[in-house]
C-alpha cells in the first residue's frame, strides 16, 4: 500500500518544481495556448504569481505532484502533474483551499472543459464570463463561485 500524498507549504527552493508542474499541466490541458504564450506565462508564474498567493503543495515521496495558490478568497492557480491527474490530488488541494484558505471563487479557461467539469463537480457554479484572460489575451475566462447549500 502506498502512502497518501501530504499537503505542505512549499519553500522557495520548491519554486522550480512548482513551475515544472505548472508547465507540464498547462501543456497537457491548455492545447489552445501557443508555445510562446506558455513561455511568457511561465516566466510570470516564477517571477510574480507564486509570490502573490498563499501556496500549498501536495507531495508524494518528496516529489511535488500538484499545488494551489489562493489570495483574497480566490483560487488563482490549481495545477496537478499529468501523471497524478485522476488520483484525487486536485480535489484534495481544492478542498484544502476552500476549508483552510477560505477560497470560494476562481476563474477557469472556457477552452479547458476538463477543468470546468472538475470545478462543477466539486460544487462551483459559473457566475460570469470575460472575453479575455488576465493579460488581455483572447482566451475567455469563466468566473465561478462555490455554491452555497441553502437549508
């Protein structure tokens, strides 16, 4: 029996591994993004975005298999290494973000139906849409919010 992955706060020395998980995940799920844009975003992730959020990562045998970043009640990033997709890593990170980091909102690329389906399954609903991404590029975003179960 294998041990369950552990959640922990990554250190600065983990940033290269986080960026690799980010890039591998994006390349596996965001086939609509041109390579040059992925390289531009990778630089922004490393130099700016990781430091702008509260990070939590999931490790298995010392290897980072996924991570999430939350700020101001919004999940700004949730990425899982391709080999770990479908193993509960994303669900565990999202549940931690909601329960421990008070996340209740997120944006998802409209052109990433797997992620949209995941968030809908995990209790989020679409509440709006933007024609462009955060850098003003033509990659529409869906704005989502955690559904509140009414009594």
